[in-house]
């Protein structure tokens, strides 16, 4: 369970070297908010984990 919490916190951490404004030379195909996908994956795994825990407690 601690591994999931650690993975979750590391996903939301922004790199310190990232500039405040995006450079103009950056390709336009890059997504505007990279953490959005990480949030989706994290919420899916957390939901799955909680469902597993509840099922184990009931059954």
C-alpha cells in the first residue's frame, strides 16, 4: 500500500528544472497538461486497490 502512495506522490511532483513559461520552440503536438494522464492512471489504480480491499473484507 505504501508503494502506491509513493507512486502517487511522485506522479504529481513537477520537475524543478521546468521553466515557468514554455519555450516557443517546443513542438505543438505535446499535451498542454502532462499530469492529467498521470492523474487518470493513478485514480484508476487507487479505485482498483480500494475495491480489492473492500472485496477482501466482505468475502
